[in-house]
C-alpha cells in the first residue's frame, strides 16, 4: 500500500512539474499586433495578468461576440485582465481580409480596443506555437472561431470555452472573477 501511494505521489509531482514547465513557456512567444511591425512577447507584456485568448473571424455567425469581448476587456482591465484576439482563417475562410482590413472592421464595426494580433493558424500541424500549447494544455483545439482560453495570473490555462459560449455567459464571468482574485504572480 505504501509503495502504491509513493508511486502515485511521484506521478503527481512529475505531472505538476511538466504542467509548471508548460505554464512557464505558454506565453513566452511573440506576435505582432494586428497590422503592426514589431512583435510583442506575450509573457513580458502580460505577465501576472488574467487573459482571455480568442481566435476571431470577421465573417462568422459568432462575430458579434467582439462586442461582448470588448465589454469584458473594459470592465476588468483595471484589475489586471486583458482579452487577446488572434484572427484566423482556419474555418471556412471566414477571415479572408488583410490585417489592415481586419483592424478597420473590428474598430469601426465593434469598437474593439482590446489587443488584436497578427492572423494565425490555430489548428492542425500548422498551428502557431501558442495554439499548439493551448491545445496541449487543455486537450482541446478550437473547433470553430471564437473559442476562448482563460489564462490565470500564473500563466496556466484554467478554463476554455467553446465558440457558442458568449463572453458574458455567467460561467465565463465567474471564471474571470475567480482568477482576478488570485494573487498576482511576480513579474
């Protein structure tokens, strides 16, 4: 019995160590702001914040979620929260525009002010390192546009929500508020 408990404990420590390593590297990637020139390292820019990472598209039935995402961003930004948008054309070509066109659409149509980054691939072998890590951490790659990953202050994925879950869904709001109450990680 003691040997079995020891094996379980060792496995838990090893699993926790690999999860910590994954968390440490999850945000240590750089992406250009939408239509920008200089890449931003997400870990340096957003360390210690609660993040909602979302793959977006301008010609999708879920596109009106931009409004709810902007509302969340505005509501909680002062508490250390940010929405990070990553346009993607992975699903039925629903983000065909250039980065400049995407930026204009988001700003003019939905008043988006939360950080939007370069167009990326979010599924399959060509997925960017961030989305590969998010899928690995959760076992869930985006199945459509507007999949949401919630990242805690420590850089770990703490929840993910499918496209059909609206940004103002009580489960999303409760998860964000829970993570905002967590201790700030050291920068």
